[in-house]
């Protein structure tokens, strides 16, 4: 026993109050971050899957030319977005849909000025993929890159970003916003409105009647309002004007959104929305919506006979572009 | 040692609770536009008790409001646009059925008395709409809108015309009153008056802009005369009970309207006065004594259309210029200054703005 020292009783170490506080704060920070991460998880998933889509735009229509990535505008400077809207039901291959709606939007964050120029879907143009066709086919032949290149080549504009939305996505988005308030200027009646949302037979028709006057439209009725075209004396131009009107109404609603709304938005748009914009730019656009006044939004529609004329090519009803007028108005608004 | 382990174990639920709290807290930061959903009128209490009885519509459901409370009336279905017969014994209302709509007569408690029109068909082309029912002052004739005939060139033209029929007669006795401007959606909002008919015509100008104008017409298919100018884009006329004042909604652009009032002689419209501006006003209806208006306007970020009440001040000495040579009225004047203060009647119910209140 001699020479053996008894094992020293380990003294229970006391946590210093300061360390305890630090540890507590760290744990709370960790759990709070976990809570926030869980909340914004759908946004992160969408950010990876739907935003920041890389687009390689061929600079000219020349076959075999080397594609280069379009340069995007630096933060704070004016930028141009090509908005694309498509039928995306099962009638079409999801990657080869026609764009029923093409709107060029220039946003100037400094002057808080917005210009929207609707491109008629029947406009007869040279496609970036080669050959001539209605411009709504550009997306079908080569996705967003081809749509962007076709618009850039024909309209002589530089497009910084694009955003594509499907029909169901628009319905869900408007419903998420709680509907939109619009003043319907005349009755929108249509006996040949496509009955192709959530039905088995995709080629049927339904009757639509959106009555005139100020009203609150839910997603389904707003879609009827912006999609109907058969009984409009202005045809596709009337529809373009209605699309711009609903976009403005959506902008008014978007100005009330907060980052906390992002998970609901991405969940509503799941699979129905693609954009080249990163989450940062989407978030800053939401912020900008607050600052823009409707009086600072200029709307351009390429009506017949000033900008276009009706024609028949290869048995198709098309719109023949009057390029000198179109390029003049486009150059003035999209410098 | 045990105490420390216990403390650590106790800390885990605390962390879980805090993380969940952050999650829930972030959810509370959502925009009101996203969070706010319309309530049923029957679970709300009007902020202001209106005189008389009023019928309004919310999302296809009919509601009766009197003595400061709402009661839902009528069978299930997609109901809209109630109108009261002059004897205050019946309602005429629209029921939509997917591809068509029909007019029904209901008693004042919403029980169906009879179906007036029959517009449904298996063939989509033979379906018709019926909207905007109004009963003549003598209670004998029903005026309404229907898309008959349909005009076909390349696309089937579906435009509304104003028709009339005996209220106790058959649809085949119907008589077309107006010949609309095709492919504009047609003529809407008929109001029978002693001298004929007031209605709204949609037309297009040479800059391809579609306009709405209030017209008056003396007999079926006669030439109609404009009471307002094309660029005023006036619509939704409402005639005061004594027939001397016309309230209307005019649009300065696609996202704002004005509520205006003008004296009406039976054939001509006097100077228009803007009584409300700066929002999306819709569906004006005169109070039973003709001294006030009820109308819809959106409230808050959710944009729900709520019911408002506005005491209309008596007309001052007219200061606007006389009617233009075209017969359309001149530009309106803002009257009075300051504008009268409206009273919000409902909150959070989002009433159907294309179904003007029926009030007696």
C-alpha cells in the first residue's frame, strides 16, 4: 500500500456562468437556424431546381456558330426580362411547348420605370434554330435559349433574363396571392376556350363568360381572362392587353409580399416556373415591386396596322411584321 | 454529473421548441394578401346598419341583409345578379351551369318559384348565357342579356344583346332590343325606363381601343343614342327610384374608376358629378329613398370587394358644360369639395362585384 497514492477524486467541474450563457446562446442559434432552414427549405430546393437556369444563347442564327452565355446586367442597372407563358398540359412534350405569351419587360431600378412590350404569338419571324415560323414556335424548337435568341435577333434587343410560367402555375400563383383586382373593360365571351386543365380529354372546349366591370378574379377566372381570344375584336392583341393588365394587378399584389411568402410561392410554382434569375434577383424584384408606381409602367402592343399586318403563309394565319416601325419603338424603349 | 446530464436532456426540448417557434414566427410574417381569406357574410356583422333590405352575392351564394345581419338564401348553385320585382314580392336571379346560365324567379326568402329561361344544350353552340335581369316598372316585362343570335365568320361570335319577354310568358316570346357591336362582348346592363331602355354598349374606335358607353333607346332595334362619350368609358348604370338620377361607374384607365352621378330626364343626361374617385368602384345601387348609394370597392391588401354606403349630397347648381352635340355628356366635374365620406358596411367578405346590390 505504501507508495501508492490514492486516486485523486475528480472534482466535479463547474460550468462557468459565462460559458453557460455562450453555450445556451449557441444552442438557441443552432435551433433557430434549423427552424429557419426548415421554413425556407422549399425555397432552397426551388433555387437549385428552378431559378438560376443557365441559358446559352447563340449570338446569331448562323448554323454552327459558337454559343456564348449572355452577359447579365450588373446589379442596380436597367435590365430586360423575357416573360414566357405556355400551355403546358399533357398535349405537349414539356420541353417543346408553344409560348402563348411573350412579353419583353425592361426594368430600370433607378428611375423606377417599367416598359412592357407584348410580342404577338403569330408574328412571322426567322427562328434562331433556322427557317421561318410563328414566333411562338421558337421555344418549342429550342427552349428558352432559342426563344431568347429569336427575340434578340429579330428585335435587336439584349435580354438579360427570362422567366417561363405554365398555365397551372399562373392559376396557383394568383390564388396564392388571394386573387387579383382588375377592371374588365368589356365582356370576354368565348365558345372555343380550351378545356384542358385537369381533364382526361384534352381537346375539348368550354364556354367562358367574364363579365365587364371592376372585380376580384381568382386564378381560374384570371386565366380565362388572359387566355381567351376567340371573340375579341382585337384578337391576340386584345389578349396581350389583358395579359399586361393582369401582370400589373399581380405587381400590385407582389408589392405586399415578404420573404416569408417565398416558401408558399415556390411550392405553388413547383414544376411550373423556370427562370435564369437567381434567388437574389427574384428577391430584389419583389422589393422593387413596392417601389414601382403603375403610372411609371409603359405598355406597348404591336397592333395592326401600324406595327403588323394580317397575312396567310403556308396555309397559316400569321402576322407580318413591319420591322421599321417595330424596331423604332423597341429601340426607343429597350435601348 | 447526473444534474448536468439532466440539464442537457432538458435542453433538447427547449432547443426543439425554440426552433419550432422560429418556424412558426416566420409564418406569421407572411403578407396579409396571402393570409386573408374571405369570410361568409353570415359569420360577420355589418359595421353599419343599412335601411331596408339588400341582396348581395358572394361566390355564387345569395345573401339577404336586413336589420344589420346577413342570412343566406336560395338553393345551392352558382347564383348571381339578383334583381327585385317592382312589387317587392320576388327576385329574378341568374344561375350559371358551366356552359350556360338561366334566369329564375325566387321568392324573397330564396325559394325557387319558377325557371324562366332554358339555355342549356348538349351541343356547345346551342348553349346560351342569360345575365343582367331587370323588370320593367309595371312589373310585366323582363329585360335581360343573352348571346342570341350568335354570329359566325371565322370564329363564333358570342356577343350579348338586350332582350325582353313577358315575365309570365315563354322564352320564345322574347324580343331582341339591341344590335351589338360584334366581337366586343356586346351590350349589357339593361335598365327599363318609361321612355324605353338604358343599356351599356361596348364598341371599338379607330385606334383599336374598346370603349363602354351608356345609351338610351326608345324601342326594339331602334337607333340608340349615346348618353356618355366613348372615352369616358362609363358603365354599370343605376337609376334612382324616382328615375331622376343616374349613378354610373366610369373608368379613367384599366385600374381605376370613378363613381359618378348625373340628373336624368328620361332621354337626356345632365352634367355628371364625380362623387368618389381613386379606387376600383363597382356595382352602384340607390337606396330606397334615393338619397344614398351602396357600391363595392376593394379594401386592404387582400383586395376583397366590400360594401360601402355613401350619402349623396343634393345636386348643386350645375357648373359643367351642357351635353355635347353628339348627345354624349360633357366631362364630369368633381363635386362637392371635399368629397362626401363613405361608410364601410362589410369587412372581410369579398362580395361579387359584378352582381350589383338589389336594395329596397
